[in-house]
C-alpha cells in the first residue's frame, strides 16, 4: 500500500475552496449537446443558492436525505453539491425505475425531499402517493410541468437566502451519497458513501490520471448515468442512460472529476451511435469512460471510423471484464487504446486501473490498485489465498462504512478489521494486476446494470402458473453481455409451452424496470436443482444453459437489430 495523506475535508471544500485550482471561474465545465453551458462560477453560485434555500425554506439539517430522480442533465451536479453544502445526503435513483421500485427507495431512505425531472413525474407522483410522501417536498426541474402546485427547482437557484449558514461536516462520519446497489437476495441495499470516501477517490484519481490530462486540451464525453457509481444499459441501437452497475463511476469520473481538473465534459442524456460520433468529432473528445457494449461498437460498427474518432486518446472500460481480443480489435481498427478498471459502489468507484502507459500490458486485467487500496484474496473459510483464485477483499479510505439501516448486511460484507468482501473471484499477478475470473455473487450483469436474480424470481413466483423458478445470467457473446434466463417449474396447464413462456416474460416485464426483463427467455424444467439446505444450485443451471439446454429457451428477446429499444 502506498501511503498518502488525505486532508480532512468534505466534497465542497475539495472542489470549491481549493487554493491550487488551475483554471479560471469562467471556464466551462459542463455542456449539453444543444449548446447550454455551465461554468465553474455558474455551478458554485447556483449550488450555494440551492443549499442555502434548502436550509432556510425546509430547515435542512446534517444527514437529511434528498432523493434525485432524473436522467443525465448538466444541472444535476449543482443539486448534488448544493445539498452537500448544507450537510445533506444525496440518494440518486435510477430513472428507469417503476413507481414500485422508486417507492421502495423513497421509503427506505426516509428522504426529506425529492427532486424529479418533469419527464419522470408520473412514476414519482404515483410512488409518493403510495407512501404518503408530502407533495410539498417535491421539486421539479426540466421543461415546464402541468403540475402547477409543484415548486420548480429554478426558484431555489437564483439569489441568496439571508441567514443561511454552512454547518460543520465531519467528512469521515457524514454521508455524502446514499447509493442503492442491487444484492443477490432481497431488495437493493443503500451504500453509505462518506465525504472522505469521495475526496480520497478524487485525490487518488487526480494523482494517477492528472499527469496525463490537461484542462486546456482534454474533453470528456459523458453518457454513463449519474444515479450511481458506474452503470449503463444498452441495445444495439441505443444505449439508454438510465443506470452502473454498482460502480460510482458516473458520479465520480464524470461529475466530480471534471470539476476537480477542469475538464470540459459534454453531457449526453442517452447514447446513440450518431450522437456519440457527432459529439466526439465536433467537441474533439479525447477520453471516454465506457462499458463493454460501447467497446463492442468501437470494434465492429462500420460507422465507427478512425476519421470520425481521430481526437480520442483513451477509452476506459469497466462494469465487466473485456477479452484481450476485443481490445486488440479496437486498436487495430481505430488506433485507440482501451484499458480496464475495476470497482464497486462499496469501493467508491475505481479501486484498480490500468495505467495510461501500460494499457497494453497484462491485457484482460484491471491493472494494479490505486494507492492506499489494500487487496487480499481468501477462500471459503476466510483463509488467505496466495496461489490460485480467491475472493477479492479490499481495504482502505475509499471503502464505504456500511449499508443504510442494514447492520446484518454490513456485518456480512465488512470484517472486524476493515476488509470488504467483494464477492468477486480472481487473482493478481506478480506486478499486482487484478484478474477477475468469476463471481461469488449471483448478480447478472446486463450491459453494465446489476440485476438481482431474486427480484425476477420473486415476480415469477407471483404468477399462478409458476410452481418454482430460478434465474441465472447467460453470457451472449454477440452482444457482449449477460441476459437473464429463467428456469421454471410450471403448474399443470393445457396451454402450450410457448404461450406460457410468452405470458411469463410479459408478466415480469410489467413488474420490473426494462433492463431486468427476461431477455434470455424461459426454460421449462421438472425440478429446480437445490442443495441440502435448499439453496438453488445456480452453477448447475449455468452448466445446463451452456450445454444441453442451449437454444431451448422459449420467449427469448435478445435484441440484435438497430431499430430495437431497451
């Protein structure tokens, strides 16, 4: 572990009160494809107004939670930092959520207020009514809304709030973000990310990345979502920004980091090949943070040409491992380097990263750890593993302190001496490069999303024709991702199997967010394989899916055409 002194400051001080800021107040930080811009001074002044108005109008206290339900937007960061100025906690929600999914996060957080983009008002109002959330504590932003009684966030961004005073924040203890990360069982868990977690990650990222970036020349293109650490969903036609994997990379790399270094960032609401190419060329984008489906585009889509992407200097991919052949394919076609990163919500985004000058070394790895991040590998009994694969454990100042209102899950995940058990299986080479080979957890990674199988299984169990069910992730090479596939024991019925399968797929689609649909289809089975304690033997099902059951799923909808939507 490399020692570094982390200053005892919060995110506001780190970003807005630093004395070594190299760029001027009027430097543009965020820009929309339509041409709207936000300078450093715009962001700071509006965030101050928002925080002060939260304090004066709503008596905001340290630890009060603001739930944000919105797609990518250049004004979202202002709301983050305004809430932090007044000591509040931001809990971003996936904009693809149904009303029931949003209701759970709204209830579990105990949010004091909610900011909603006008395009998502129907789901937000439905969720609010189901738990009697006060409509008076809902703010809207975006285009004008027909809900006249709702206050627009613009009313809190202009002017001051006399009497407002910034409270003293304890960066080690006080939470900055409450980020919901899917688990393998039950509902999503809220990971508490402290100010020290965020500040440490930014300082480490600045130390590793800063020497290779210049605020006068470099440009980022943001299309990863900012409602959690790093996530994205995709079809072959459009990659809709509605939600990363359990990585905080959207929040850290594409919101906080640009402000820290002064890197102008173009914010796309959603990904499309046309929009991606236009922005890269017109804005001279030099670096993108991506996920494997985007890398697949770069490797294979004929529209992606070196001429169109001549300004690109680096692509950083995370959310799932990339095959070395895919990295080579991109470089051979476009002469653009692709490197990999590894991290989780619980590690405040990046924990391991291939370095700029070594992207072509140890291909297939995620590179060495960030300074101050300790790693070790353990077996099933918790004993150290020095040779072969083991469960990766992380320790250091970027590791979260625990889950919100869930002491049991915290105790399962963090050891008494501070090691976080990631649930990922792998090893590191002699130079410290991390290779992830498997997952101890059963999460399905669909194009950057984390999908808990238990949630789909629960929905299936509610259908009267389902006796038992198990859901696994099936890797689909042609779209470079996993898709959920369901093994189902059916009740007796006269309906044809094809009709039942289509009915079940449609039934689940009506109960979950779009990325959680059973794209791999339904495989009827006589009995779900289980161990002596009743635990589903998902490795057995994975082996079956890749072998004797390959191609037997009914009702599959793995999208592979340019007109398809998520």
